[in-house]
C-alpha cells in the first residue's frame, strides 16, 4: 500500500509483487480499487505484478475540485513512471476502460495492452442525448437519489446479486458530489476518435449480458480494428464482480495471445 504525492494530490495505490507481466487495474466512475478485487487476487495468484489504484477523487485518494478531463490517464502514466511499472496490461472497468483507452492514445509508450470491461468508450447517440439532463440533476441537492436511480435502472440485471447491488450503490454514493459531476463531465466529452486515430496496442472489450451494448462497437472497431470482443453470460455492468471467473478467463486468454514485445498488434477480424 502506498500514498503517492503528485503535485500535492495524494494517490492511493496497492501493489502485489510478481514476476509475470504487470497488470494495472483501474476502477469505474464513483467506485474504488475494491471493485476489481477479484481480478487483483486472481492474477496475483498467477504470479503477475498487480497494481490497483484509487483514481483521484475516489476511494482513499484526494478529491481536488478541478476539471477531471484527461487527468486520470495522466495520473496513471505518472504512477507507472514513479513505480517503474514497465508496459502494464491496463484493465479498466466502466470509466476505467475509457481511462485505459485515453492512456493508450495520449501516452502510447506506457501500456502493453488494454482491457475495457463494459466501458462506454464510444457513447451511443441515444445515451449521449441524456447526458445533459443527468448532469443537471447530479448538480442538484438530490444528487444521491439521481445516482441511485441511474445505477439501479441502468447497470444491473434482475439476476444480479441483490446484496451486492445495495453495497455497490451505497459505495458509489459516498463519492463527493463535485467528483461525481466533474468525472461524469469528462466521460461525456470523451471522444475516442480525437486525433483521428485509435490506440495502436492490442485491445480487449468485454461487454455485459445486456440487450444494448454500453459502447457503439462499430465505432470502436472502426477506430481500433485490432480490438477483440467478448461477452459474459448472465451478468450486468458489474460483471467483474458478478462473474469474475468468466471475466478472468477472457483476460487470461487475451494475455496469452499478446504478440511478443516489439511485434505489431494483430487484428481480431479475419482478413478478406
């Protein structure tokens, strides 16, 4: 466990040493590093060096009042340099997957590969139209009710564990209001096609078992055609907690298929 200081902001990091390729685990909006605990335990048992972070504004890290656009990715690049984490496989859930994608674009020399767990990297147009009203409600006095309704209505399947659902909503509602708003504003303005090119590293996208994907997969593949796509069975947005065995198995297979250091990433789609 470490408390790192970056420009006066404390960033909370937990690490398990290992000799296998390092993994950097990145949680989602209004969450903390415990939301990827099943992945941390699993890959540590396999001998990987596993580094889990509380993004600024979340968990045990400081929560400065500021714009949060791009700052999460910049923090991760700084942490990797500070802790000498060489070419990690960055695994991000929800917003954490967007942060991983942003890191791979803006700090291309940092990650070896990225994994996006049900992340709205390419926000569908129908969802984008709802962002303004949602942010307005988050800025109001009943922001916790707004978050609870959104999470309850949008992020779970009826078959998801009820006790876990209540614990997740309670944990997310502990996030300071200014962080909820600033982090969601950064999500809403993220553009995967900014700069016209996507990340060059291998990518894996794992979607929840939902009728409508959280990300426009066509746009994602058009920008990053090397992306492999997986889907869990019988779990909603928090699939990494609900069905960790399925998620971990897909990440394991993805790691096993990574090209050797220095080789170009392979496309997940067959050539025609």
